[in-house]
């Protein structure tokens, strides 16, 4: 992987959205079904109003013992951490390490267009490795 | 990071263990306290008898609606996926991608000695990046 390449090269566009009223249990099913570690929360106008990860579910639902039908609006993060799609990968990794986060939203002109996760980093590392082996 | 270096160079030794009888809620608190995404389950003789991740908690507790006081022995994975500590990093990443896992246990002479996670990959990528910049 090229640390200077823009994050949009490596991000995934598979962003799965749920409504603010979706229950934590229903959202958990969706995470498992689509094999993702985070979901965006989208209002009726299509705006991203929140974001949450599997960690948030554990920290904000299981630890305090909230019921499974708690709406995701009560556990989502509203202050979204985002990077612009043209930000170099190396810079993005720095931000993720600094905040100790495994998922970061990617925006373009103020609109969320994708997400970059540590699974994408794994994929990028592996692709680079395969290229390195095949050119030996 | 050097894809041919043994995984023991990059693994973390911070392995947190809980008992099979520990409740899912208590285990979740421990995960948050130590900022880890997985725990090993250790019996009274000190043997690792299981392993589980935040994903397992969501998939096997929240989705089916089990109570928070379910013991971790009911949701842990018993068939542990491990790599030897001398396995090259590139090979380890291949195994993780193949099984779609974010944490892999590292063994030495049949004993679990550490864990390698995608957070360790982030750290290794960043260290490499910093080295590259400082030698420019």
C-alpha cells in the first residue's frame, strides 16, 4: 500500500445505514448479516446523524445493562470523526491511532462517501504483499 | 513493517483472561477497562480453554437475546485458530484474511504466548511510516 495515496483508493463504499429508531438488537443483526463492524445512522432526509461500532454497543448497552430494544439514537456517536477522501493514507492511520479508532468516515464536500477500517488496511497490506511476491 | 519478520515482533503480549463462569456483562466491562477487543478464557489450571471477541458477544448474546449474566463459557470459541510465533507476518495476514478474523492467538510449543490484532497491524504500519519519513 502507498502511504501517500488518497484514502479513497482504499476505503470501502459499503456503508450500511439504519434509522435512529432502529433497536440495538435489530442493528446488531444487520451488522452480522452484512459482516460490518459499524453502522451509520440516517434520518428521514438521508442525512447521516450518527455512527456507532460494535465497541459502542458493548460499552453503552451491555456494560450499563440497557435493554436490547434501546433505539440506536441513544447509543450512537453524534460528533463524527471524518477525513476528506483526498487525505493520504498515512495521515488517516495517524488520526485513527491518535483517537484509538478502528473505523473512520470519509467525506467529500461535506457528504459521507465511504468508510476506512482496519479490515481495509489488512486488505491493502495483503495486496501489497502479493504484488511484492509476484515481482520478485 | 517487514512482511517476512516473525509475528512475535509485532504481537502484543497483553492477553487478558477471564474464567469460564465470568458473566458476559462482567467480561464486557473488562474489555472496555483494558481497551481490548477479545479475551481468552482460562480454567483453574491456567489452560486457555476458549476465546471470544466483541463480535462474538454481539452475534451470540445480543442477536439471540441471551441475558447479560450468561457465562462466557456458553459463547466462547473452543476451536482456537492459532499461529506459531515464528510465522512470518505476511503469512499471518493471509490466515486472518482467509478466516475474516481481526484477532489471532500466537502459540509457542503449544502454549498461547500472545495475540496479534489489526490494531497491532495499524501500529506496525505507522511505525514503518514514521521510519520512512525520518529517513527521507
